[in-house]
C-alpha cells in the first residue's frame, strides 16, 4: 500500500517510522524546506506523563508511559532517563502540595536530597517532588535522527514545492496547526520558549518551577544550553516572542537560580500547539485521508501511541510484510 505522509513534525515522522517498519511504501511531504520548523522544533522534549497528569486527562498517562521505551528503541542513546524535579519558591510551597495531590509517581525530597540530585540547586529549595520514572530527549536531535534513519532506508522525502506524481492509496495528514480552520474544533495554543547558554550552572534533568501564574520548566541540553519554556496562550499567532513573555520566562529562570541572570539568550521562538477541546490527540478518517492531530503539549509523549493506532488501522485494511522487528 502506498502512503503519503504530509508534515514532517514529530507526528508525521513517527507515523512514517511506524508504517515503514510495518512494510508500507511511504513518502513524506513537508511544506517547509527543512524539518522541525513547526511546533516540534520548539518543544522541551519532556516525556513526563506523571507530571502532565496535573492538568491533563488520564489517557496522557496511560498512552504516554511507554513513550520513552519507543524513543529509546527508535533512537538508541537519545533518551535521558533521569526523572523530573519539581520545586517551588518559598512563598509558593503550597503549590507543591497541590501538584502532589493531582499527580502520582512522585516522592518527596528534602533539601539534602535535592542537593544530592542537583548539586547546583543545593540550599535553594527546602522540599521538592521527584518523578523518578520520567525521561527527556532533545527534540531537534530526535527529529533529525528519525529523518536520517528513514532516508538511509531510502524513504522519499519531498520538501517545499516538490511533488510526487504517483498515486497514493492513503494520505496520512500530520500537518498540525496547518489544519486550524479546516479540521473541526482544532485550535492553536501558542508556546513561547528561549534557549539560555551558560557554563556556570549544571542541571541533569528537567526542573519545573511551580508558580500560581507563571509555571515554567528548564530542560538541559548539550553544549551548556538550557531550554526555558513555555507560555500557554490561546492563539494561533506564531509571531516572535513578546517582551512580556520573555520577561516572565527570564524572571522564572532567575528565580530558579540567579546564575541564569548572567546567561546568554541564544535563541527565542514560538510554536503553535494544535489542540482539540479535550486537549487529547485524535486519529480521524475523512475519505482516503487519515488525520493525526491535536497533540497539544504532548507531541513527543503521545506521537508513538498515535502512530501505532494509524498502523493498526491500515494493517487491518491491507496487511503488509513486516519489514523489521520493533
Ligand atoms: C514551547 C513548546 C514546548 C513543548 N514541549 C513539549 C514537551 O516537552 N513534550 C511534548 O511531548 N510535547 C511538547 N510540546 C508539544 C509538541 O511540540 C507538539 O504537540 C507537537 O510538536 C505537534 O507536532 P505535529 O507534528 O502535530 O506538528 P508540527 O510540529 O507543527 O508539524 C507539522 C508539520 O507539518 C508541516 N505542514 C503544514 N502544512 C503542510 C502541508 N499542507 N503539507 C505538508 N506539510 C505541511 C509543517 O511545516 C510542520 O513541519 C511543546 C510545544 C511547544 C510549542
């Protein structure tokens, strides 16, 4: 069966990967000239289903808890299984109790245990929640890793205006926010982020700083970089980061550790998270097209499960020779 996957964000690339492994003949078409120009390129890459359950429905946990295994199998060595640390400033420690009451999978840490886990945060917070089972990856490395592996397997990628003149049996549309206004109920939730660069501080895992109005997280990357995210604004305006958002993100980073005040702002950006009213992703079929959309805050976390669902549907129509064991 010939499949055209539209969109090379995390949704499209995981679908392409999964279908390829099940023996389908897949072509990927991406409107931009490169991968990672949509929301996926701005993501934190947190695989954090227990933390996300604080504000998300149950399927985010049940569908997301095996995501780290999927990514590790697809891209060996890219997944960091170091857990998530959740802290709150002196006046906001009540936020930690609230967070704990809405989640599972955590343990309390005292000041000594926080310092043992993250030495550069020693003495800064009296208590914290630690979600030991959570993981993270670098989204840009993951997207280029999947693309490189698929290109090596001779999958066709069409960028920009390139078209494939052949006929396809099915289209799998993974165009994210590109379908706002076309798919019923799909909306955009803007996420602004920035990259800070400093050699003066080390973190080994994502750290979430709770705050009643501006909760943020910092995800360490290679080369002394830290991704600071993210705003949640109900709009599909993908324009540059606003001064207000930049101040909020920088203030929160400074509150986590004043050393971030000396960091260089290496990059700022905004991505539009595609979301349905329940903030859960959907696989929906209209004629010959299957839409995989609505990943909201959970593209890296839930794309593997949704890609599996697409493969199951297509295999039920036309079983293919398995190409590789998964
Ligand atoms: C700041 C921020 C932080 C985030 N952090 C996390 C996180 O830590 N963990 C997590 O799991 N998720 C996170 N997310 C959410 C995640 O990034 C999104 O859910 C995910 O990227 C959505 O993926 P997608 O492939 O559906 O969309 P996109 O990444 O936007 O990809 C869609 C692609 O389709 C292309 N396209 C559009 N129209 C067409 C067309 N007509 N033909 C062909 N191609 C087309 C676009 O160019 C784009 O490349 C975050 C998001 C943001 C913005």
